[in-house]
């Protein structure tokens, strides 16, 4: 069995004997990948899509945490945290929610089984297997309907919005451990836990509340692992996060500033629709796209600006969305990232970014602190006592899982099999690694030109960060 656990928002530099003693102990026993990457935007639902498909947003189509779907709502974006809204979007398009084959589908076609659980939003949990190729449990809903009926009968109902992260984690883990795994004997279990993300958002990195959640998740995973290891002879564990985190310094809000600059008529106007870090420009007007992109690049609180590839020639100074794995029919004409610095937080954690009022820390930027995620593995088929500095990423997880199960990865997957962490694979130190950059050409602005920095392994390129030079 393969057990894949996502610790939402766990920065790799926060794994420690003090805060995550079990994870630190198992990391020393197995493999720690110190150069793992999230995809951009470095946010939850986008990376959920990449984990499910082994591909970048340009292929799987979950291009932001919010999406503008005028057929569903002409003046407001839909939240990808809402599983019902996601399915409504897919129904309107008369196609799949994720526009690349998913791990659940591939396993089912090969006669293998998978069960999934998640204590985050229903949308995030749903994205782990949106075709419901195996049973899925969330604290608020479960798929298929007969599973939810079973859970309601056993636990006297699902949880409500007033439930805590601890309650949600334990509900989902209990359902997997006591009902779904025994009933289905799956080849793979995916578990997406909502912490430490929530605590970090509201209280900050290494706050007392965030440290408490780190210890809670660590203890819950140790208990689950101990339970499974008692009966599973060939248990492989993959522990990862979907993204890192930055502390919020100064505040900024793109919609408010667009209105103040006269580029957007009002909060509910459809000339420019704001959704996540995406801007949808009415009728894809090249002139307005160019004006907005140029204005964004001149703002001291903006770090990066990416435009649709077919409009890139009209937007001097911006990078094309393909430079960061984007560019899908669901994408906005413009995507942006708030400006980041290396400045540490009060707790001494490096990485500060402009952000939203009401939060202490966030993610989504092109900083190295959000684009680098945790990836630790141990157990059957995994090397022992190895630290790998070979660049890798969340897109590599699905093809590696398939390889462990003896299933070839489809050509749709952008990721690679991480042979260097597998038994019999090459020594990580023997794998050639190079580094490249891509500079946006065009008019100079006070903040400097955009430069995208990449790590490269063979034909696979990983975005390290985007700077202004």
C-alpha cells in the first residue's frame, strides 16, 4: 500500500525534532528531497490538480484558487473550495473537471484501487479524485452518496462549519482507518490535512497556534502509520506539502487599486474580473490587457506579471504564462504575484510578501519560500538514510506512484519518475543539474525587469522563483 499524506502549507524548513518529531525521525530513516517544488500559483487547489494529474495547470486546467466562469456568475468568480461549483463548471463545459487524466482514473483502469480523504475544503478533497474512481471522504461530504449514508449512520452525521481543524482531521482519519481502508483494501490512500495551513494564515509561522497544529498533525500521522504498519508488509509513505508560506508584511489589494487607478469601473464591473491572482479582461482587449499589465509592473507591491501567450508581444515587460506552467482556456488574460523579500518574520522565519488584510501569513507568490514544498518518503521501495538535492516537484509524485505500482505513466504527465529516491536507482549526487533564467524584455520600470529562475533535470524544468533585476 502507498500512503500519501499532504500537510497543507508545511514549509520544509519547519520540519524539526521539536515541532514534528515523528516526521523528522522518519525523514532521517528514509529520503528527504531538499529541492522539491510546488507549481505556480503556489496555492492549494492548483497544486491539488497537479498532484492528481502529474501535470502543470496548462494541462489540468485548475489554474487558480478562484475561477471566473461567466456562464455560472457574470460578476463574481467561483471558489474552487466549493466542490459543487467545480462540478457545475465541468457540467457547463460538458467535459472533465481536470482536463488531464487523473491518478484515480489511471489506477482504476489498471485494476488498482484508491481511497481518499481530506480535512480541508470539499473542493480540495474532491480534486484528489474528481471522477470518484474510488471512495472519498471529507468532513462535510463524502462520495459516492452511499459512503456518506454509511458515515452518517456510524457517526450520527457529518461535521458542520463550526467544527475545528482537530475535529475534522480526526473525523477523516477515523473514516479512512476504520471504514474505507478495511472495506476496500486499497493499493493507495491519499490524505490531505488542512493544517498547518489554517493556523499559519491566521496566527503566523511558528506562532504558538501553528506549532500546536504541527505537533497535532505529527501525532495523528504517527498513530495512523503505526496502525497501518502493523498489518501492511509493504507500506510506502510519501509525505509532502502543497506549497510553502510567506509572512505578510505590507498590505495590498489589486481590485481596490485597479478601481483607484481608473482601470476598473467598480467592484462589480465586468470590464476586469478579479479571481485569485488572475485578471479576466472583457473581450480579451489587447489594448486594455497591455495597459493593465504595464500598470501592474510599475507598482512597488507587485513582483511578477504573466500574460496569455498570444498577447505577450503586446505587453512589454511581462512574461508569458507558459513560462510558469500556465496558459489554459480557463486562464485569465493576466496573472500576477505580489512582491516578496527575504525579510524574516518576528519569529525569524525568512520570507515576507505583500498580502491581504486580516491574515498573518499566506502563499501564492513566486517567492522561493512558497514555491518550495516538503517531500519526504520512506518504506517499501524507498532508499534509506538519503538526502537528495536533485530538483523535483509535486508533478513528479503521480508518475513515481505509478512506477511503484508497475503502471506506466501516460504521456500527459509533465512529471518524471523520481528514480533517485527509489531502491536500485542512481545516486542523487550523480544526476546532472543545471540552472537557467528567462528575462522579460521591454520597457524598464523602477522595480526592474522580471527574471524567472529555474532548476533543470534532463528535460524537466522547475520554477525556483521570480525576481526583479
